[in-house]
C-alpha cells in the first residue's frame, strides 16, 4: 500500500500538464504499471473539514489514463484509485 501511495504521489509530479488556450484548463496523462481496468479519480482537496471533491475520472486502459479538468481557481488536487 505504501508503494502504491508513493507511485501515485510521484506520478502527480511527473504527469504532464498543459494549458494552451485557457489557463484554467489542464490535462493529466499518466501510466500506472501492474494495474488495469480500474477507475482513477482526480479529486480537489478542500482546506476545511469537507471531503475531497471528485473533479474527473477515467478508466485505466493497459495502465494508461488521461484526465481533463477546467478549474475555477488554483488548488491542491490528488489522484485516487
């Protein structure tokens, strides 16, 4: 479990983000090895007592995923399986 958390945390830093036309749009593309056909969620972390809000989700296909989001403001996001 610790390895999975480490890999997901590392993935967040290594993912490519792009915002070409609108600075509030971004895309996260990535690969997770040894996992397939599972849902991955991009959640916005709240700084109060609320639970993280799911912003987008995708199904891993051969370990690859792509998430697209339009953010209303800057924030902290996390990936969850």
